[in-house]
């Protein structure tokens, strides 16, 4: 069923004089809240609460299930919206999207599927955020099995390392339950930083730090926190994770 959303003028990005960007990652569970109801305008309301410059979304509703979902988000928030591969599965939809207040100049969609498991992917986009170089944003949602995640992180890091260096954000739902697992250790090593890991899942009473954000160059991450408002706790089974970044 189509969902009407008000048209809204694209809001102006922060100026370079502020010296900060806000980024967020959020698994939105196909816009199905903890009450089991599909409510995309709740997602819009939480995004407005956060007010981030750049957002990575996971479990975005597939085109088969809710063809107008990302169009609703774009109209209602004014973000530039980039969709990854949106796939449908029994029980819930999943796919990645990046929302940006700034123009997006390059998009690459990475296949992270591992044989025998659900298809997974990542978005690699360049954002013209008024920096000396474009800001590179990688948004992903890794698999449920340890071996699957190890292979996916290997591929992600190999992809990052084969490109020219840029200021980089890597964020998403890593599904990594093991705090000393190899995927997290590899990512900490690559980014030369071990950011704090606020608990984001389940939203009602978070126990696990499944959602993560890394930034390069090291030292750029100024703050990291969950967005734990009543509306956010109702809108999805994950809480949004929000980062303040020194640019």
C-alpha cells in the first residue's frame, strides 16, 4: 500500500566552519516496529530526531514488498538517497541504503554473498561533504555465522585497501556477537582505533553491540552514542547508533 509523505525542501548541509559531521547507522527492520506494525513515517520521525548528515540504513524494505519506501524517505526528509540491492526473504526484507545531506558523486554496490548463506552486500559511496577530499562511506549488514562474517570483512577490507586513501566511514550492522572475534580485531587494526561499542539490540532493553561505526583518519571520531528515545525504541528492533566526527 502506498504511503503518502509530505514534500519537503532539501535542508542545507552544515558549513565547513562547524568542523563536525554527524553520522548514524540504523537497522530499521523493514520499518516494522516492536509492535509488529509497518510504519515508515516512524522511521522518518526518528531520522528527524537524529538530524544526521549521513545515515546508513540496514534491512530496508524490498521493492517487492514496499516499492515506495525509499521514495517516502527522500520526500519526507530531503536526503539524497542511494539504495543497495534490495532483496526479499521470508519473515523480513533486507538491503542497505545511504542517506546524505550532501551530493553523492560515486556509487559502487559490493556483493558480499557467501555460498550457502543469505545474500549480503555493501554500499560504497563518495560524498562531497565540503572537505579537501570526498568522504567515502561504506554501509553494510554482515551475516549471522562467524565464518561468513570473517569472509565478508576480508572482502570489505581488501576493497577499501585497493583504492586511493580518502577520509572514510565504515558503518552498519555487523551481527558480531563475539567482542574478541577476528572481524572486530581486523577492523580495529585497519582503522587504528577501537571505538566504544554502545549496546543497540534489542531496542527495548539493549544487550548487544551489533551496530558499529569506524572512521579514518584515526582520531576523527569525537563521540559515539545510542539514540534511545521512546520513538526510536518503538520504530525498530535496533536502536540507531550516532557518531560525531571531526572533519
